[in-house]
C-alpha cells in the first residue's frame, strides 16, 4: 500500500510553508567604468573591468 495523507492541507498551511520558496533578488552594483549593472566581485560582462 502506498502512503496516503491523513487529511487535505488547507490553503493557509500550504502558503505558510511556501513563503520562503521564491526567487532571491540579485545584488547588482554599478560598474565604475561603464556604469552598467554587474554582479559584485565579478568581471563586468560589458567592458571587462574588475
């Protein structure tokens, strides 16, 4: 026999569990050379400056 849930989960229970299940914001900084956005501590993909 397969495992079966004892009862249905409410919308509130499911949503409370999923509150942390989301995409994280990227910390983008401005390149001092070309002023395009880039990820911190990485080479700028636009101008190649670190």
